[in-house]
C-alpha cells in the first residue's frame, strides 16, 4: 500500500468562537491509503488545544509511511495501528486519519459499509446537536432561527461574562429545542455551580466541560452537587483517561481526532460503559470525510455532536446525511461511504 496526503484549508460559515479561541479558517490534512487499485480516505483535524498543527501532522505521516508501504492488507488494522503508534507516538490527529483511511479501504475491499463491518444498527444512530458559537446576541438569535426545523438539538458555547444574556437569547429564539451547553473549561467550580443552577432553570439538558480539564476534584464536587449531568471533553483524551473520570462525570465526549481514530474510540466506548459513563461522539470543525468515520460508530453513542461539516461555508465531501439532525448512514456505500462533492 502507499500513503499520500495533501494539506487543505476549510472555511467556517461563521467565525467559530468558543471560550478560548476563534476559528475562521482551519488547516486540515486529507490522507489517502492506496492498494490494489482502491483508495481509502481519512482527514486529520489537528487541534491547538493538544499542540497539533498541519505541520506536526505532516511530520507524523512522514514517519508513518514506511509502516503502510511494507504491508499490502488494510484489514490487519490492529497490528498496523500498533506500528503506526510506535513510529509517531502521541500524534492523534494523524493516526486518526490513517486508521480511518485503512478502515475505509478495508470496507471497500469487502464491499460493505463500516457500520456493517462493525456489526452496528444504523437505525440506532442518534440525533446530532448543532453548535451555536459565541457571538453578539443578535447574531446568536439569527443563527438559532436559521437552525430551526433542521436541528432540534442545539449545543450552545458559553464561557464569557455574557453567558446569561446569550442563553436567554437562545431560549427565546428556540423555545422547544433541546439545549446543551459547552463552556470549554472557562468557569471556576464556584461559577460553574452558579451557572448550572441558572441553566437548569432554562431547561438545559447537560453541561460539557464547565471547568479546567485537570481539576478532577472540582469536577467530582460538581458531579455531586450540580443540578445537571456533566459531560467531559478536554479531560478525556484517550482510553487511559476514561477510568480516571468515572467518579467525576456522568459521561464523556469522544472525538476521533483527539483519541487517534475510530478503533481507539470504540475501545473508549467500551471502557466508558464499564465505568458507568454515558457516551457522546463529538468532532472538530471538519469536512464530511472526518464526520463519516465518527458517524459509523454513532449507533453506540447516547449523544452525537457531529455538526463539523454543517458549520463550514462549503463541505468538499458528500458523506452521512442529517434528517432533522438524525444521522443517516448509507445502507450500501462501502467503507466510509464518502465521495468528493461536485464542483
Ligand atoms: Mg467540547
């Protein structure tokens, strides 16, 4: 097999602001594994939060190439993944792209979609939330109204001194929507208790990562005392982190680009269940190529936040569809079931 890649730039439809950063354009790396006349694809979504850039991804792919070149069978993913990790340790975004591409290629060789290869029921795929980034209240209200009818669940980004005003704006513009909140580590434990009481009054369903990732003591206190379920994202990067947070949360947000791909995500889902934790599948700002890899696992999740491609000005791939937010997996398309969009 051979491994090639290209760095591309994706543009957000609206500047994507969360408590610590704003993204307007992001660099992504499209990875291709070729063998026997077929191609498997994957996307690397490097994250600042974990010290990654397109440059670190390219260096990792360069190191991984020899592993792919000396093997001809994409189905030997367990061994390939172990060797890829040895060549480029800690490079989750690059690993996720290569493992996704191997899964895509293996599925195409067998002529079956990944959900079928993994024995999952597409009818069990959850409804995804759609994210409302931080913005001026007027813009937030406009974004919420634009999502009406298409996305019945909204994930609202908070973590500024205007949290209350923004949440009231969202609730007014979407009286019937299911609302989730993500503070991306912005609050102190005291602020989190205060905010969560108010959010519970507004009928919010759950809160994600209210306080800094490593404050497990604060998180345990919140889990005991806050009125809403607590989902951890930044606190849980990969499999080893899952048991550490079993008593500090009600659930975890698993992202392929954060953990190293769909197979590590699957291990995390099982570990979460063993630890009594709920599972959310999330994503970064990304094309449908990255979203597809997570979407095929989504029948195992309680919650999905797979709106990364819906937040783009232009999605360069056609992948899983969303019907009023519900993830629709193609019954036939082999592998990831993704193709380049026309034009
Ligand atoms: Mg999050």
